[in-house]
C-alpha cells in the first residue's frame, strides 16, 4: 500500500520557493521519527508500506522510473526559463505515480493513493493526514475515491468576495451538469468546498477523471471531472490553516476568473450565454452570496454574453455557422 504526496510550489518568488521547500523537507523528515511519527501511524492504521514525496518546483527533476538501469527523468523549467503551469505539473506528477504503481503489479494501483497539498504556506502539512484518513477509510468508514479539503468558514484563506466567486463557479458547474446543489451539506446547500489546494484521490479512480487543466484551474478540473463521472466526493474535516492573511480581490482576479470560467465552459460543454443564465439564477437562489461578489466580476460575466455573442451563439446553434472556440 503506497501513498504519493504532491507538493506544488509555483506561486512565489525564487527565494520564497526555496524557503517553502526547506519547510516541506523538514516536516517530511519529522514524520519518519519514532512511533509517533506520521508515517508510522499510517503504517499501523492502514498497513501503509511506502510514502513517496513529489515536490514540484522550478528546476526540480522528477524521476519517473527509478528502477530502470537508466532512470527516466523529467526536469521542470527553472525560474529563469519560464513559469510552470500548476495543472500541467500536477498531471505530470499523477502520471508518474500511476507509472510507478503499475510497474509493481495490477493490485498496486488499487491500493495506491495520492494527496496534494499546496506548498504555498496556506495549509499546515498535517492536513495530509486528514485527507489520508478518508482515502483509506478510518474506522468503519468506507474508503473515499476522492477527498476535497474543506477550508474553515472563519478562516478561508481568501476574502469573502473571492469565496463568493467560487460558490458561483460551483453553482454554474452543477447547473450545467443538471445536478442539484442540495445534495451537499455546505453553507446554503452549496458544496462546502472543492477548490482548496489540499485534496486526495485514489489512483484507481483516475481512469474516470479526464483532467486537462494547464494551470491553477486544476482543483475545479478535478471537482468537475468527479461530478461528470458520477463520483461522490468526500469532504474533510476543516483544514488547519497557517496565518498569512487573506488574498483579496485585485485587478488580476478578473482575467484569472474569466479564464477559469472559460475552462469550465469547455469542460462541461457550456458557453457564455449559459453561464450568464446561471449568473441570473444564482442571483435569485443565493442573494446573500451574490451581493458579496464585486461588480467588476458581474460586468465581465455580462460582457461575455453580450448581444453580439448571443447572436453568434444562436447562429451556431441553428447550424448557420461553425461553432467558435469559446472561453
């Protein structure tokens, strides 16, 4: 039984990444010490045989196949070369985990799990165990195929307006897939979370998940893939957050959010018109949350579904012109 741990560190300066990498290395080594170490607890509780750390940072070399006479390695670009997309690096790490597990035999994938935790400093690394407990099935609980970390309502790690935007994204996703949000026990019936940079997945379930995010959309990519495939995810107990302040709503949030909406539309085969319809429905269904979303975000949603765009979409739907690339 094997646990892979992915730790992406791409959202900071070179100096910050170096400090975060050192903090991760120290924490990981501490888990190997004595009977009270984290890995020993997992071995005792679930029969864990091996843990594999896959830290992802600029310039890092990932050993894909270590058992070969000439190991297969992939080196991520350094800071001086290019920024690495989080989604691309995470999908590469997942493929590495799959390859290593499969080379041990057919049953190895069935027993292998993967936990991702951002190395950004937002989450305490001990949250790994909260995710692992649900993946392996603590006590009488059945193992969960996918686990999403649940950020605490009073310490979400971002401002209320950005949290409200995520709620709308979840609403638009579930509406686009014709799923009811009332199946969840989160605030106002919406999913309690789904985009925290702390989650877990069994490698066996990856065959059902068509992950394709190039960048920071990887969390909503996983969430939407799970919804599309009919997998019911588990949500962890509230995560332990590290003090670093909440990221607020800045100018960069609009293009980033519109990029995420465009990705989501492609993922669920939607378009700006349907997103605008979801926006209007969200306003009626969740007026309190809607009121917290900054006006510039709403205008961007409106502009994407302008009369010209709607006319184009109508022509496409009627077969008068080829469908344009949306998003």
